[in-house]
């Protein structure tokens, strides 16, 4: 792969009209780690240009689909015309396990006010109220969440007033999300909106006390393919008490009780860092960035938790679990390396996965040639240290920043100042995230919000062994003769988290990068060398 | 429209051909919808035109959702561009976004056509997109610009099927030009059928030695080959030149009993250019297919090709063979209205009682259409339009059917009841090859029949204590 990344970048943007080319050039960088640990600046979290085929979805997708959707007993009602609701119906493949068959699981339902022209013209509040009442009568949920889609914001229905009123009338928790798809520039806006409303309307409502020594919440793990089950099992074996997950395999009561934990673990920084910060400010719960994707990363994350609690017994347990798991991982790694070493991967997905999954590929001996997020911000690329320098544009300004103060009675600092100082070791990522770029090889392409056109060029030039994205990209990539691994839905495979998940992933990628089917594209008669011309009859 | 749509009642219209249905409450919400939204149908149409790129005017999220949905069914690339409204375009209008979007698509794709459909957002604002598109096209008159076609597709007033038909009509109305010389071809307007159906229709027309324009034709663009070199816009699709000549066609054949009264592409071509419109039901089952072949025979003025007659004969032979397995069985069919009508026609022929015919659509013509094709259903046929999957599921509990016929979205109901689901229509995202399911004609009916019988046999085998291997 003898491509100069800088040249590739130039070539990729050449086709665009001038203004667009200039913008895209700022969203494509070539990594280079400075001696002070600095990385080049990338433009991110800016609006995709009209007419560009982007991977991105909307705020509603981030709010309803990503953050709230996986929780099983908050009943969701989508206020708007039918499509938005239909398209988010069970498409994210989050798994959940209610404690018993009689416990509620609303994940399989897709309720919509299915607005008609009448409501668009005269307002839909009345219908929304009736829909909430009806949903209550049928399902008797503990909580109902209402999501606004684009037209609703425009006609000015006050979904929050309706929620308040119905909360009073029904005596259950009802709250709404102004997550219209035109807010912000991607799903990311919706994550923030979801964090805000959960924080305002759910966190801190359940005071159940725990005797356990090590209590945590897991933030930003959505249990695709059963990842959360694997992680839960690791916690259990280590003697760590998980109070709530946001929001894979979660329920309402545990979320309401999450303020009682002593540590927040942040898995997907992009979608949930707001929650970690707000909980720290209000309740004094510190947070740690962890990553359970990759065997080494999992071991490291468990060790970080033990380090935080600084307890000999916990540390010993963590080491035991790691020692139990690693031999199996080593065997699998050795096996796949014999076939995968030196192969190349590209990852363009999400707001954290394009970083996390690099670990797994490296564990297999594969090389990352290009990566980027669909809806990451600069801090996800360059690390939280750039936060103070990020400019807030009009698209981000319209998302509420909640002002949070310490709770008068429930703010309990978990750590002394000295202990905090001790934990400031950058390796520990205590209340910090270093981002994707510092961990990448110099000279690698990083592309934010990659377009369909750029994807094609990239693949043509580099011919990677595998491309990771989502279902929208999958078949286009495969038309180009490159296998595409879906890292949103996992291609209905998984789990990929933890030690067991790492082994699953190695095997899956091994199978994909060594697939032979493309050698059949040409039929035998199509590949035959042209028949030689009959030799001219020698003339004498 | 058969449903009451006052502000608080979006109720399920329950109509009954023979007997009053068990009273069930009607609901405010749509609970697990049995329909998708309008621009999705329009995008499919645009994808079926040679060199065209679908474009949504509105928020980018809608385009992304529709792409992911269409892709999950076809397992093929599907690009839909969007103008990507921001909050300020939502307030001040999206004209500038539209212009820039069209420019950017042109630069990247060099399309021969861009089909612009609207999302709810821009419809709610009330933008005059038609005028914006016209102005853009006129301003670019000296530049190599793609042909633009606009269709208005507010989802709060129609489903994906409505969007589909509206787009076909818009394409024709925009492109068709009066022909000095009549051409001898026939316009085939099949509606939202599978890629395999489209390929088969073209084959039939060829066998009649009729030249035909099938609109849309996504038989290749959404069911293409593995490639050596990637094509930005896949090869195939209805040639634009062909659509232009639609005005001079010998006749149009348009499928869909539910749309016979509507202002469709065929209606437009007839009223504007005098192209005779043959408006038939989807040719599923022998009777409906006979009507289609008779029409072709008349238009082509030649006998039905022997190989098709033989397919018909084999089909009847198999009806006889399979009769003992299917007769008296009870089925629920659901999905797009015209597909439901076609399936009801087939079921009535083979002796399966369509106990419930359900659709999320609301053309208002479903009941009448079913009465026409299945007039003597020996049991109760309940017809519900404007309904949803929870209502279907609730009724299914009472109706105790032996099987379900419809798209993947009914899987939950089939699973709850422990009965087979025969997958047809759109979307099919829990099986491979949804685009290759053949529904139409003698051949498609044959395949449906075989699949229905085998689903029942398999179920019988699986639930039998003995486990016969000879049935
Ligand atoms: S806003 Fe309208 S067009 Fe967009 S997804 Fe929702 S229903 Fe479909
Ligand atoms: S209408 Fe808005 S909320 Fe709905 S899918 Fe489109 S962008 Fe998202």
C-alpha cells in the first residue's frame, strides 16, 4: 500500500465544487503525533453539505434509537407522521432480559401518533394526550417517553406541557424529548438531548440503598449483540455491583437509582459523556473512560476499576478473572494471526466504535489504514484536552446545556483531593478521554463524516482487506469486492465485548477477510486468455 | 377514505364482507405500523430510472432511515441524497439547501435525472418545491444539468404506496412529450412489485413480441451483479427516452385495483395523450393473470405464447394436486393493499379462506376490490384498511388462522401464534432474497402456491408427534 495519504486526500476532494472541497479538506486529516502528544486538528460535528450521501442520521435517531430505545420498560411514543417511528422499530438490535416473563418489555412495540394532515394544520397535542392515556391504559408502564419529530417542532406542539399534564393526571412519570431531526447535525444532538432529559426526569428518583462495596454504573453500552451481558458477567465475577447501565439491558428503576453508585464507567464517550459530567457535578460521582472491546482493553479496563477502588481483594479478583480468560484468547489470537497478519482494515462508524474496534484488529495483527466517525466531535478524535478550544456553532447552540449544581443533600464526594491527584495518571483516563488519533500510527487517514463518494475512492485506492461501517454502506462496499463488517448491528453476530467477544470477533473477521467468493466473479470462459490468432500461413 | 380522521380518532376501519367482525376497541395511536412513509416509495421509483438519483428535500435523517430500510430488503446499495435542513432552514425555508444539494449531487454522480421528493418537514413549512425545482432547471439551461422531476410526498397524507404511484405519475407527467409518430410499445406500470416480478414482466412482453417500457424498472438497479468495477449509479433502469415516448404508446397497462379511480400515470396518459389505459388488478392467481394475458393478447393482436399457456396448465395441475393440503385452511394476509387483493384472489381460488385482509393503506377501495376478486369466500372475510400490526395481532388471536402471508413485520404475530409466515412483499429483512420473490403471473402464482402448501406441510410435520416423512 504505497499511497501517500496526503495525495489521496487531495485526489478525493478534487471532484467537489470549490466550497464543498474546502470544507471536506478540513474534515480529512493525516495523523501525526507531535512530541508533546498533540495531533492535527480535525473539523468535526459540522453539518453535512446538502446532496452529500452521508452515513449520518438525525437527532431523533440518536435520542430514541440509541439512548432511550434499549431500555425495556420506558414506553416510547413517537409524536409525528408514521415513517420516523416505523424506521426506528426494532432496528438497532439491542438485547434485553427482563428478570421474568411477567416483567414488562416494550422494546418490540412501536407506538406513533401517526399524524395526519388535520393535526399538522390544527395541532397534535390533543391526539398526543389521548395516545398517552391510551398507552397507559393498555400497558400500565412506570414511565412514558414522548419523542418529537421534525414536523412537530415546526407546528409548535408543546410536548413538554402535555407530558407534565399527563404525568399529573396518570400519576406515572411522563417526559418528552424535543429531538426533532433538524436539531444539531447528526445523531449526536439527540444523545445530548436524551442525556439532559434522563438527568432531569429520571436520575435520583429511586433511593434504594446498596450494601455492596464496589458500586458502579456503566454508561454508553447499548447491548448490541449481547455485549452488555458479557460485561455484566465480568463484573459479577469480579465482585463489582452494577447498579444501572445506560441503557443496554436496563430498566427504569435502576436508572432512577444510578446516583447511588460510587463510580461511572464511560464506554461510548460520545453519546453519554454529558451524563457522566452532570452526575459528577450533582452527586459527586467520578467517572472513568473504559473500553471493553478488545481483550487487552478489557483487562486494562478491569484493572482501572480496581485501581480506582484501590482494594487489594478486588485487585486480586480482577487478576484471577484475567488469568482465567487470557489463555483462551491467546490461543485464538495465535490461530487467526497466521491468516490475518498484515491485512488491512478501515473503520467508519459511530462515535466511539471506530476507535474501540481498532484494538481488536491490532490484536489480530492487522493494520488500520483509515478511520473516522460518523458523528464524533473533535474531543473524540483529539482527546478532551481540546474541549476548551471547540467553537460552538449555530447547530450546537440550539441544544440545551443544563446548568448543574451540587445536590444539597445528596452530593457526596467519593474521593479526597489527594486521591484524585493520584488518579490523574493519563494512562488511567480518569475523567478524561484521549481520543482516537493519539493511538493511531502516523500517516493514517482520518476522515470525519465520510461521504459515499470518498468511501468509493478510498476503497479503489487502498483495496483494504475489510471495511467496517453500517448496513447503508455494506452492500456498496461489497459490490467493490471488499467484505464489509457492520459495526452497528454486528451483522447479527456478536457479542464482541470482553474476552469471549474478542474471540468471536477474531473468528468472524478471519472468515471474512479470507472469503474466496470474489474469485468466482468471472466465469471460466470470461477469464480465459484471448485465443491466439492463427499463425499466418508463411508465404514464400 | 373509509376511516374517521377527526383529530383524536385515527381508528381502524373495520369492514366486513359477510358478517360483522368481533368488536374490538379502536385506537388513537398507530401501534406497530403496517405501512411506511411516502418518500420511500418515491425513492424506489427514482432508483428504477436509468441514471437517476433520488433526492429528498427536507431533513437528512429521513433519507438515512429510508436508505437503511430499502437496503435491508434488497441487500443492495441505495443512495438517497438530501438537502439536509438545519433549524434555520426549517424556519426560513430550504431553497438554498436544495440548490446546493442539486449542484453537489450533479458534481458527484453526473446523473441524467434527479428525482426530488419531499419530506414532512418541508411540506409542513409549505415550500413551493415545484417552483424551486423549475427555477433551478431554467437557471441551468445552458449547463449540462440533469433532468429534474419533483413529486410532493407528505407522509401525513399518504403511505409509501401513495408516494410510489405519485412519483410514477410525476415522472410521466414531467417527461412525456407528444409524439409526432405513435410508437408501438406498451407502457407497463406495475406498481411496487419485486425485482424478479419486473424481469418476468419484461420477458412476458417480449414473448408477445411487444416492445415495452416498464416504469419503474429496478430489476437491475436493486438486484445487480457482483462487480469488478463499482458503478456509482448502477446500470439498468427505465430509459428516460422511453419515458418521454410514453405519450405515443399503443396502450398502458397499470396494475392495482385500489388505484383505479385515482389520477395515476395511466390516467394521465389517457386523458392527456389519449393512450388507452388498461387498469387491472395485480396479476396474482389464475383469474387475475388471465385478465392480464388477455389484455396483452388483444394489444399485441397475437395468441398467447404456448410456453405461457403451459405454465398456466401446470399451475392448474398443481392446484389439483395440492388441494387436499390447503382446502379450508384459514389465512391472514396483510401488506400493501393491491398485494393483499392479489393474494386474496389466489387464496379464494385454492380454497384457503382469507379470514382477515389487512393493510395500513387507506385508498378506500380495499373492501370493494376484495369483494370483486374473492366474491364467494366460503367463510368470513374481514377487511381492515388503515390498520396496524397490533390490531392485526389482536384479531389474529380470535380468528385462529393457520398461516400468515405478508412481509417480515408480521413475524412477531406468527411466532406468538406458532403458525407459519409465508413471506411476500416489502419489507423482507429476516430472509435473504426478498427482491427475488416472484409474485406475478402464472409463474409467480405457481411459486406462491408451492410455498404456501409447503409451509403448511412443514408446519404439520413439525407439530406432528409421529413425524411423517411421506405426506
Ligand atoms: S418526517 Fe415524514 S418523510 Fe421523514 S421519516 Fe418521518 S414520516 Fe417519513
Ligand atoms: S422527520 Fe426528522 S425526526 Fe423524523 S426521521 Fe426525518 S429527520 Fe429524523
